[in-house]
C-alpha cells in the first residue's frame, strides 16, 4: 500500500514537472547553518576550558539515556511491524549511540570508569550504530528497487546516497482524493469475458 501511494505520487510529480523548490531552499538553509557553525566551533575550541564543573550531571545523562531507550523501543516496534519509519529511526538511533560513546569516552579519561567506557563503546555502542546505519541503507535501497520494479523511472544504484527523492514539494496529490485509505481500484474483467 505504501509503495502504491509513493508510485502514484511520483507519477503525478513527473507529469507536472514542478521544480523541487523545497529541496533547494532546504539545501541553502543547511549550507548557511554549516557556514555559521564553522567559526563558532573554532571559537569554542579556542575559548572553552579543558575542565569544567557541571551542574545537573545526573539529570543530563539520565535524560539522554531515557531518550535513547525511547528511540530504540520505537525502532523495535517499527521492525516488528515492518514499517518504513524504521529507516529514519535507525539513523536517529545510530546518531545517539555515537554521541553516547563520544561523550562517555571524552568525559571518562583519567577516571576509574575509563576501561569500562572503552569496552562498552567498542563492543556495544559503535557496532550497534554501524548495524543501524547498514539497516537504514538496506531499507532505502530495497524501497528504491521496489519502485523501479513498479515502473518508476529511477537509475539503479548500490549506494543509498544516490537514491533520489521521487516527489516534489507539497502534500501528495491522488487521482481519487475522496477514496478512503486502503481502498483498491476495481479490477476490470477482460473484454472477451462478460462480467458476473
């Protein structure tokens, strides 16, 4: 059902030939943010102290871990019920796992928990993050291949970064917007056979 809706949407977008204004503006906005963050990061590297006494240390880490638990639980739900949302959730989970390992390692140098932190990062966080990234890649490539099989014009690719966005900006447009979701088009009998 999801692939059918994406297929209809992609056909509509290819017929109208609308330029992807939203994608262009999004790219410009993100590049602007990146350009602004480069001098800011350089300033932080020069100005921040190597040691700092932090407040609410327990709340910060417990809150982060609670968010990671929620994302992983949602990922498990999406995997169990085979939902397409699994791909972006896997990327979010990988990002949080890498951040967790990064801050754990950098804040544990010279402490009694240093060895445990390295072990959990090397054999827990990082391998699971890599798995999540590969999982998201597989879902994207499999979805693209399924669209090609259904007649959507898309060049075959082995890299997730090369899969193009198949629809233009704005809400989906269907040929029968009044039809409830889940309805199927009626199957017509061949012309040489009378309908019952």
